[in-house]
């Protein structure tokens, strides 16, 4: 059975995220229905929360920030992230 939270793609893996900016807790809050809820300390202004999200995922997955892209939801809390491991 295929894992619903991570979808395989030829160029990497897609991860669905619900970002929670201005959160008192930084990190993965929960995982439900194939979506990771991730708390971020930064406000959703001028891309700061997106930058913090990419930095968090980079540290958590131990990969370069350049291998992580927000491909859907740049201005939304609901995001689709492309993670490349190469």
C-alpha cells in the first residue's frame, strides 16, 4: 500500500504541509490525513514563514535548502513541498 502522506515523483517527493505561522511551538505539531501541520515562529509576512519552513525541513530531513521547493501555496497556509534528495 502506498504511503498517502508522501507521493513519489521522478524528481523527488511531494509533501503536503499546513503551516502555522506565529506559533509558540516550532516543528511538527501533528500529521493527519496525509498533511503535516508544522508550527513556525515567524509571521506570514514578506516570505519569512516560508523561509523558516524551508529551513526547518532542511534541518529535519538533513538536506540542502536548495533541494526543497514550495510548488503550491506560496501565499497560503496549505502548501505542497517538493523534496529532492539528489
